[in-house]
C-alpha cells in the first residue's frame, strides 16, 4: 500500500465522520453541556480515535488483499 494513501483517506474521511458523530450526538451533548464549543471538543475527541481505527482497519484489509494477489 502506498505510504500517503492512509493519510489522504484520513484527511478526506475526517469531515464525514465529524458530521456523522455531530448529527448523532450533537443535540444530546448540547443539552448536557449547554455549549456548542464543548460539544465540538467532545466530537473532536471521538473523531480522532475513530479515524485512526478506521485507517488501521483499512491498512489491515489492504494488506490481506495484497497477500492474496502475490
């Protein structure tokens, strides 16, 4: 797998995951904290590990396909 591909995928998928988590948890977190800035900090704390886990999964799946072909 190319070295820069996981980095590029992380940059591309981060806003999509951010919007998904924000739409799912935004209103409940806002009612809990009462501040959108605090909600976005919590969402950021969720997005970073989620993107990392998804990228690790993508690399692992890519390595399995690479092993099958060669």
